[in-house]
């Protein structure tokens, strides 16, 4: 590399450090030292290797850059400024109310794919983007992920390493800023980049160890990474946290705070400069590959037959896949249980087996939707808890995801509590902008699966292991936010609100009560979030007695959704839910033991009246 | 090994297979094929290497055996039968209602340390038990963990591998049953035990590859594992799923179901035998090491001063550590933020730095409490979502854990949504047998931290980043399930129910309303689960108007706890909570923008009246 280039890159890196110090100083908080260690790495990437059209962030040929170490946001914003994407003035709004330059990057910025800030997530999501490039878009964009060394302790990093290594994803490069210091003190491996190289190497990655402050070494490594075939590359860059300012350089206790004397630090860094960086746009641009679709022919189930909603999900997803070329599916090595296997067999190009790595499955799905694909990701409802932080961050990203949790509730039977999804509705409802759907029959399931394709944000479908009777005609519509009144009479003395498997228990209970001369209404609340306030309000003001019944913990599920909806009207509400710790037993025994079967409903109505 | 021994071990293994087939057949469900692959491994372990006193499962010198592949429960129960711990009759109650032989093992059995069945958790917990043996108990027991090959895809396995490798835990051995087939089909690496050996080797483990059906090789490997110094050992055993029965041997599609023709299979396996195994008890037994305690001198904060509840947690935990030698602490490399650092500095022997690996942190804590230690594990409330599945399984285990989530809510300010714990109460409340505490001042925090030491099950303390005024006297008691009525008058027209940071907003709102001549009550609901029904019932029946306000999502938190408590009384309830997606802003701005500050409370009261 000519000396002039080296000098320019050093100047650019110094400016990135200065701007990281300035923005954090203006904000009164932030992570300048974690930005300073990675400044040379990103300077060389932007000047020589990134292919990105900042004027057209939606150019499908653009490379992708993900800051997995999201706290280095001052560096990212300094880069945007140097590239001319934002002004110096906007850069100094960092972390201020209303600014899109948040403490950790979010897709409020058009150049940011996903929100980061929970460590160990950027690389997994990057693998999803790289898979989209390779298998779906079929475009040569490259995915660059800046990682911290501390976050390599997260298991999700190794799920991603396994996934990318096994798929041979040469279109992703992890750049690890090995600055030796975490938030709290030294990392396990300090500057031993060899320790990380051995690990990544074992997972099938091409590894390069460099001095992260040497532009020539960095340049060579980035070029090597882009040119490497058949394997992902990790660049392990030995750096110094706070590089360039003696007061914080490689010092403990300097994490996550502005520099004490920013003015002096800026002088020490050589002062403000007017260096800009011209990021090259992609050389070729062509539209992404698409898969053909056709008319939608959802499966249909005759009234009165029995079918498992999980099976209806599988059949409906296959039908949807035939209708829409943008629909893709993921599974966590349980596709024969969730029934995603039907899609997998029909559309292997659009199916992603994520093995037993639920975090990586969600991250991959997030990465696929970054590129506009419409992912459905399924595992047991219980095991979605494994990926809660990833779902949480996906909500912050505003990602459009469709999640399916099978084997919900105690009704799975003999497998016992470890396999029972009993907290899934609570977990999903508590996230911003989510939709929670819980069908009770196969036709309803098919309709909802199709509807989910067009729902923004995270939508969740809860399915049941066992067969349930078909109670709706094929082709009926079940809009999000709606419900179905299944029993209603003017002399109703109470209303039972159920969803999924308990709908059938509620209907049976209503029949039993009828025999005693007690008339009760039954509502199928298939849309748990948003919930049908109108129907609930009417029940609250007419019968005034509501019984909710759900195969879920009492906290955060259907009952709470109902309580929330009617809280200002003040009806009496009895919530039936799974309050004990189940063991193994047959499905019917489980429902009875948990107090959510027909007899328990009858008893609750009697008690309430 | 003498031929006679080999023959005995083969006979024992065959009986384990027969019994796995029999119990699954009797149950009509279960995982016989996953049991059959590991039968030789476990036969040799029980006959020659395990040191365990089945008559005294509480013998502190006992080895620990964890079935990380919990679905191989038929094998485990067959082993218990062969060892004389259970009868054949009980074995055949497998998966039946009321039986303690559940589909996946739980500590309802005295020889089971933790519930398994969510894959990738047994090894991480085993690392916790091994750490207890090494650093706390200081006893030479060995921890044996039977893993499946499929579950090696879970990142948590690699968090555990890193933790054990870095600590040089030679007292743990992972025995991986590499049977090539997952639930859904072949694993990524099939029978390539070298692929796994490279990975474990890179993480610092001693690796041994064996034929998992050769008793001599297994015996040598187990002996080698026990004798290895300074490193954990993994035995990668090539096996055949369903070994011994041609119909299922190494066949896809035979996972998780009883054999079609059990009778024929039993004949093929050589029929039922009366083989028993004598498991040797530990050679030496001495009591575990203990750390001395002393009187409890909790920190105290003068009324009216300001202090962060997270700081009070740190100071109180240190005081508790001085008082009780059984208290230990863990942190996810954020001890300077959570304030666990105070304990870490005072009692380094009892502090466990788990780095940024929240799943491993929870698993380690679970392992430590298996051995009777009293763990407090802390990270940001937001990042506890990373370990939700581990917390869920800990609840099924009936583990006694104390979790601390700092930086709760939007009030953290500028860092933005990725760092805000906004779903933590929903997540923790939805688990069985949990306690959720959310203090509003430093003295209350100190009292609750001390109280948590004696709470059974999982207790959770939610702490706040910023300083809040001290409103309680030092030494006041705050029992679990209680609350504090801070404002109350006979002419109250509404009651504000708050917890944590919103208590101070509620008090300010009450003062503002007072100036308008509107008297409202204020309750500090520091115990969110269980919640103080008596106080809420009184408020519901006197003022009839409740306003809940919380720095948390509207689903599953304080508001829902209140609604649940008063649901059958039917007061009007207005729930104030964080409904939008926050960005970066100052703490006061965040509270106002989220609609949970004093002005929003005042407005809500006005609207309600």
C-alpha cells in the first residue's frame, strides 16, 4: 500500500476517533473507547472494501454492515458523517431525545439493518443476511460484521459460527475488535487472538490474525476475506481500547463513558479534520432472484373431522409457499413435530434447517427479512423461550417475523413440563407491536397462517399437538383482532372466553351447563393480541361475568388480555389457567388436573353465579 | 479387560435396552432408540466408574450424573432399576399420571439433580456443579454428563465448554452419544466425531473418540477422563441409534416413539434378564468446605438522601456475604453496573464471573444450588431474557435461585431500548413458584436482598439504574407478599398502585392532585408476585378506582398482577405502562414520553374521576 494511502487511512481513523469523542462528550454518555479501538478497521473497510450506495440504501447489491458491538455507535455515526450520509450537526444529536442516532443503532437509520446492543446477536443475524444472499437473492453482496471480543463468550456466536461454517458462507466476514477489555475488566483470552482463531478454525472458518491498528495488514485481511471461497472468514484484530488517548488507552475502568477531558483528548488525537471517505457503490446491480408463485389453495377440513392445528399449519404453509415465492421457512430440527416438514419437502430451496439452535433460527429469520423475504420460523412453543432475547431485539428492529410455537400447553400429555409451552403467550404479548394468534381448529389455522404473511412486526401462532374437532367451515375469515361468538343467548348468565384447545372444553362445559338450565356464552378469542375489545365489552356489560380459560400460565396470557380489555368496565372475571407444576399424564388427564377442562369450567361458572 | 467383564457389561447394556423398550411400550410413548444408543456407555459408567450411594443421595461425596439428553429417560430409569433404586414395577409406571418417572427426568427423583428435556442445558448445569466441587465444596466428586450429538448445536453447550475449559475443570466429563441421528434426520456432522473433537479441543478440553458400543474402549476412556488433570474431558462415542434391534437400528424416523413390535424386539435383544449392577459408593466422605459467617449488618441509608437501588443491592449483598458463608454471587461481566462488584471484591472465593454468557450464568447458579449454595445471579434485566429457557427449566427443577435484573425500564435513559428491561416482570411472573420484588428505595432493597436468601424457588429483584430518594427508615421490614400504603385518607377517590421508580412519580402525582383538592391513595407494591391482595381488595372496595403505573410493558407486569388480584371484585382499573417504542432520551424525558411520569398519572386520575 502506498504511503499516501496509509497516511490517509490513519487520518480518517483519527477523525473517527475525534468524532467518537465529540459525540459522546456532547451526549454526556456513550462508548468512545470501544469506538476508538475499531477505528482503523472501519476506516480501511469504508475506504477500500465496502460496496455501498449511501444514496440508495435499498440498492439490492449493497453490501451489509452490522455492528454486532452496537455500543460502538459513535464510530458508526462518525463513519456515516465521513461518508457524507449525515451532517456533523446531526452527529452531535447523538443520544438526544428525538434523534435517530440512538445509544445503540436501530433501523430508524436507513443504513442500519437491525438493532444491536444486546451482544452476540449481530453475527447470527449477519449469517441470515448472508444466507439470503447466497440461497435466495443470489447476489454477490458481502456481509461485514464488526464484533467485540467480549461477545464471543455468547453461545449464539458459536451457533452462528457453526451455521456459517457448515454452509460454507464465504460472503460473510466477522471483524473482531480484540481490544482485550470488556465492560468490567479483561476478557478471558485477552489479546490471545490465537485462542479465538483455534475456535473459529474448528468451526470451519478461515481465520486471519492482524494488528488492528495497521492499515496495511487490515487492508490485506479484508481483501483476503472478500476473495476467500467456500468458507467464511474471521479477522481477529488485536487492538487497544481507547487507542490514541493516553488517559484511556488500554486502561480498565474506561468503558462506556465519555472522556473526562474531551478537549484535551481531541488535541491529543490531532484535532478535528475535514477528512471524507468515498465509499464505492456496488459494481453491478441486478434485481434479486425471485421464486414464482401461483394461486392460493389453502387446505380445507370437513366440519366435524379431527385434525391437529400443527398439521394444519404445515399444510397451510406449504400452500402459501406455492402461492407466494417470497415465503420461506425455518425450523429447529423438529420439523416432523411442528409439521414444517411439508414445506421443507415441497420447497427445499426456501427451507432453512437451523438444527437445535433456536437463537440462530430466529437470527437467521431476522436476517432473511432484512432482505425482504417473508420468514416463518417454527419450534416447540417451549423452546422459543430459548430465543427470547433475539425476539425482543427483533421487535426493537421492527422486524417482520412469523413465529410458530407447537406443542402448546399441558395438553401435549406425557412428555412432561419441559416440553410444554406455558409461558409463550406471556413472552410474546409483552413485546412491542406483536400479534398473538391461537387457533382452535384446522380451518381457522389455515386462514391465520395465510393472514400472517401480511402482518407487520412479529406475529405468533400457537399450535396444539393433539387433534381437535373442526368447527369452522373451510374458507371462513378470521381477521386479526377479531373473535368468534360460538354460543350466545339473551339469557346468558356468564361468558366463557377461550382459545385453542380450551375452546372445545368451553363448548362442552356450556352444553353441560345447559342441561342444568344455565345458559352461558362462549367466545373463541383466537386473536389474543390484539384482543377483540368490542365483544368483551359487550359480554362485560351484558352478562357481567367472564370466565377465561387457557392452557397457559395465569400470568400474561389470554386471561390477562381479557382483564386488560375490560379493566375500566369492572365485570367480575374468573381466570382458569395452569397454576401447578404438571408431570406426565395423558392429555385429558392433564387438562383436568390443571383445572382447565370442562368440569373445572362448569365448577367455576357455578361458583361465580 | 477380562472377557468375563466384557460379557457382563454387554449383558447389562442389553438389559438396559430391553427395559427401555419395555417401559416405553408400557407408556405408549417415549424415546427407546435414543436410550439404546447410550446403553453401553452408561453400563460401563455404572459398573466401573460412577461413585454413588443410592441409599444416601445426599452423601456430599457422591458423584453427579446428569442426563443432558433428558429424553433418554427410559435408559436412566432402567439404570435405576439395575442399581436396585427402583423396582421393575415402578419402572413400568413410566410417563403415567402420578408417577415420578416422568417423560423427562425431574428432581422429583432423589437421584436427579435437575430437570432436563430442553436440550443443551445439562452440560452447562454440570459445569456449575463441578465449579461447586472445585471451588466451594472442595470435594473430589466427579460430574458425568450424558449429552446427545444433536444438542451440540446449542450455543449454550459452547458457553459451558468455554467456562469449563477456561477454569480447567478436570472434575467434569461430557459423554456424547454420537448416534448420528437427531429427531428430524441426520445431524450436521453425522458420525464425524473428529468434527466435535476439534471444537472441544479448541475450547481447551481433553478429547477422546471411541466406539460407543465397545465396553473396553468406553472403560478406558472413562478412566482416562477421571484421571485427567487440569482439563475437562469429552468422550465422543460413535454409536447407533436403536442399536440391537434391526427394525430401528440406525434408521431415520424412529425417534421418540415406542418400538412397533416390542415383543419381537425384546426377543431380538435376548429377552429379559435379571442383571443387576453394584454401583460403588464414594471411597471417602467428608463434609463439604464451609465459609464462616457472622452477624448481619445491612447497609443503611438516611431518609431523604438519594441512592440507586442497584447500589443498595451491591452493598446489601456484600453484607449478606459477610453474614452467611453459603451465599455466593454470579455476574455476566457487568458487575460494575449491577454492583455485584462489591461482593466480588470482598469475597472473591465465592464470586463467579460468567462473562457475557447469560445462559451459562443461570446454569452455573442452578448447579451451585444443587450443592446447597445460595446463589445470587445478576445482569441487566434486559439480558435475563437471554436465559429465559434456563430460568424456565430451573423452575421445573424447583431450583432455589435469586436473580437480579438491573437497569429496569425506560428510566435508564440514553442507552436506548436494547438495554431496557421492559419484559422482565412478565417473563418471571409467568413461571411457576416465582417471587418478583421491585424495591423503590435503598433501605427497602437491602431488606429484600437479605430476605431473598430464604425464599424457596426462583426469586427476582428488579433494580433501577438512577438514584431515587430514600423514603423508608433503615431496618424496616418488607415481607414478601406485602405492600406499603404511603398515602391514605378517608376521602381518597382513587388509589395509585406503583412499584420501584414509579412510586416516586405516584407520590409526586398525589401531591399535585392534593393541590387541586383531589385526595388519592398511594400503595408501594414492592412485592409484585405474590401481590398483596388484602390491600388491593380494600382499595377496590373503598375508592373503587385503581391506577397502576409501572416502568414495564403493559402485559404481564404490575398492572396485570393488580388486575388478577381484584378481578372478581370488579373495580375500575387504569393501567399506565410503557406502550410505545422508546428511543434515547434523558431518564425524566423517558418517563414522561412513556406516559408513566407524574403528569401522566395526574391526567389518568382526572380522566378516571
